[in-house]
C-alpha cells in the first residue's frame, strides 16, 4: 500500500525509501516495520502531509 500511494506523495524513490528503512533498522537495532512507520511519519511531517491524530 505504501508504495502505491504514500511514498509517491512524498516525492521520493521507492527503492531509496526502503534502503533508508533498512539502514535505520540496522543502525538502531530495530524492527524494520517500526523503522518504516517512524520514517513515514518523519517524512510526512517534513512535507506537511496531513496525518490523523487522536483526540484527547
């Protein structure tokens, strides 16, 4: 799903994104799923792409 809509909205290359995910996961000894979720949020915030937030 991310490859078909979200990653293109960020304006980045799919392979570059997944390479960055793998590098981040390895560098911080973290699960790749958590790494890609973190990276998606970080890049979405940088591009000011709307995201859902929960209400208090």
